[in-house]
C-alpha cells in the first residue's frame, strides 16, 4: 500500500496497522501497534496519497476512515512524536508551492475579513461554553505551574498581559479583536481603564455588550463592530489577543502603521499572537478551508521587519512555548466530555471536525514548532521602564487585589485566538 510507505518515515517511535478498504492489513513502524487506521472507501487510497494534509481531515469528518484503539489525537501524536517531521512526510507538490500563493491566500480586505471571522466566531456562545473556561477565554492560557487549572491559567494570562501594559486609572485602551469581551472587562474592572473593544463578529459583539451591562461597566467599556483599519483617534494603550493571525502577511505594514497612528506619543501596545519557530510557511490546507479561512501564524522574521518599518520600538518579546499545547489539551478533553451536547446543537460531522481541529492544533504546538509570542511595542524610547521587574510586581499586585463588586449575568465572554 502506497499510503503505508508514505507514513513509514514518520513512525520512528511506534507502530501502526492500516486496514485498506479491501480488508488487507499493512503494518507500519516497529513494535506492537497500539492503533489501527481503517479505510472504508477505496478512493481514499488515492486521495490520501495525493493530498494527505487536506483529505485526511475531510475523510475523518465524513466517516470514510476510522481509528481503532485510540482517538484521532493519539493517531496524530503517533505520527508527530518521531524523529522525522510529519509535515514533510505528509507534504505534496501543492503545499510545496503554496508559499508562492500566500499573497493570495492571505489577502484579507475588509469584506473578506468579515466573512472569515463570521465563519468561525459566529457559532453560538452556548457551544463555546461547553469546553472553554468560565470566562470563555478563547486564546492561549498562561500556566505558572504544571498543575495550574484552566480557569486559573486564563486569569494568569490576563494578569500577565495587564502587567505589560503599564495601566493607570482613566487610561484610554483599545482592544483590537476583543472577542466576547473578557479582556476588555478585566482591564476596566481591575485597573480603572476606559476600554474600547472592536470585533467583526456580530455574535461576539452582542455577548460583549451584554456582559458589560451585567457587570455595570457599560459606562467604562464600549464595544463596536469595527475593523482596525476603520479606527481613528489616539489611545494610551492598545492590546490585541489572538487577532493578528487573521491579518495576513500582505497587510502587516498597514497593520503596524495603523497601530502607530492610534498610539499616544507615550503609548504602549501588547500583541499576543500565534507564531512558528521554523521560519515562514503556509497554513495547513484543512485548517484554511474549514477552521480559519485567511488565517496564518507567522514567523517572527515576517513580523519584526514590519514593526521596524512602522517606526515602533520593540520593547519586549516573550515566547510562550507549550502554554497553548496545554490550553488545547484542556479544551480537547472538555469537548470530549460534553460531545453529545455539541452533537445535539449541530451534528456528528461538525463534532468530528472539531475533534480533528482541537487535536491537530494541540499537535502543532506540542510537536511541530508552533508557539505564542507576546510583543510589547512603543512609539517612544522611554515609554516603558528600563528593566522588566515591574511586570512581576504588577502581576503580584493584581493577583492579591480585591476586585470591585461585579454584577453578573451568565458567565460568558472571551478573547478570540
């Protein structure tokens, strides 16, 4: 079987049985197989060889293949934990050429950006409540210790970001890609800032405004359905969590130029985004088609030149390595525990799509060089202290602070990412 020969180089740390549609069994790797990949459609033999990075996920969604002895995560981990790069093993001519097509794939004018955001983020909030933390933070959490729970790690993420923003009461803050409002409400409540959050998702906008009203913060936080390119005015601080992946490399110069225009002379910005450690690449075609159309996680070598060209100071960069892998593990396990509820909301194919998405995303952070970077930016040389110890002090103060009373409705809200 050609598929078995294709997968063989990736299986250096285990073994796998592949059962074709004709019932014939093929063993790949060394040792006793713990998993069996069963193909139910003869056409898959061709499809998986010609375009495996797209067709495998589609076949899993459609039930044309199944995994016995474990989950789809177990299968992807088996392929990825070996010494060879599974991305190279599962590559093909189309994906080899795709970096040349990135300008087209990542072109995100305003109308397309709105459509791309709606594709993913306009799912019902009840669905996201199934597997996210109590604040519905849909971005990488921050785990100070290995045994930190998801709720605590998401609170730690918000403190970590707030500390880097050097906030004071009354400061004007812009949250680009505010999601369901969690970060904006936290900054307003804990620091006394005046926050404007913008999103392109109508579902997120409705939830964020509802949350602000329930919290009694509608006079301090406002949310708008607006693209960053449409914003005017000046802000003391700008934060963006999990939105930059939707900008696209062709738009980086305009993004950072706009960021500079929106910042006060002594302004500070904090950009939290997914990146890759192995240089420029292309988005997995299955993720691009089904999960994040127009999305791309850049290498820092693609980002920093645009920062420099915009005339901004890169005052701090932090790489969060396995934090998103652990975040996704929590989401994957929570989704599995409430899968039947998701199935009742949508259907079986949708659930299989999300299983593959959460598993594949975790694999990309655990084995394939994806990470999260936090980049602190400033317009002026002296906008932030010369040493970083203020960050830890502020985080400690925020952790020990008693927040103002909060009138709550449903526990809804988040940042996307």
